[in-house]
């Protein structure tokens, strides 16, 4: 499968940078590498007057832990699922980063390559970083984050990635749940399971206790 683009202007910027195919994205060490693991890489890349985030998973040489084989075999790469989740959340009225492009390729059983490109949400940072500055309006912002998760549940969805690092907030803060942005939710699914909703709430409580003491 090739990379599917949703923004032709961005596609041209990447073409000039010689980044068009899954293989090119997998091999390139372009931009600021923000995070790296054995199979994944996250980079921030300014092109022209725009800034993009590129997430790549390369499973052509690295081996997954056996415990992950069933999930990858039946559900595909989390990066591919994350692209689908962004679309679903947008359809339900939630803020997400703009999806610029995505693509995935798989072998007979397992995925081989996957890429996700989003545009940076200007003037925002994740809740963990925002709380590190101990803002005075932290309590109201964290209440808004809890409200955001409650609204997700109201729409018949569960996140299973309800963590502060996956919620973007305007740098000046906000007490409005609708102004928060969700990202990195590959396990998003439609469910009214009380157990799964409790898991979301438990994750949020854990992060509030860990990061939000000032609030």
C-alpha cells in the first residue's frame, strides 16, 4: 500500500524533500528525532512555513515480542490504527491534529511498514509538559480533561490511551474541554463497556495524582 495523502500542498513539500514512499520515510533520518524505540521513530519536521510530525514503524528487520504477535497479526500496526482513530474522533466532533497522510504495508501475516503524518497544533503542548510549569489554573484545566474523557464515553467510545501526554492544551491554559486536542489513540474503539470506561478513568486519576498535584 502506498502513502495516502489528504493535503496536496503538503504532499508537494514532502516530494521536494524526497519523502514520498513508505520506504523513503522508513530510511530517512530527517528532522528532529523526538522519540525512538526498536521499531518506531517520531520526528518533528519543519517544511516551508509548516511543521509536521512523522511517526514511522519499521518491522522489516526488528522482531516484535511474541506477546504482541496476535495484536499485530489481526489488528495491524498501531500507527495504522492511530490514523483511523484520528478520523473517527474528528467525525464525533473532537479536536485532533490534522491528518496529512498515512500508509501501511504488510507481509503475509505481519505488518512491515507504517507511517503517519500530522500537522503540528500551533500554540499547544501536552498536559504533562504544561503542568511542569505549575500553572495557577491547573485545577480547572484538569477538570476539563476529565470532562473530555466523559464526552468521549458519551459518544459510545473508549480511548484506552487516556493519558495526559496524549492530550494537548493551549499554552495559556483552558477550562473548556472542547479546546483540548486528542492524539495517539491507536486503541480507540466503540464500546459501552463499564470495565473499559473505568480503565480510562483510572488512567486519568493516575496522571492527575502523578502530574497534577499543583491543581
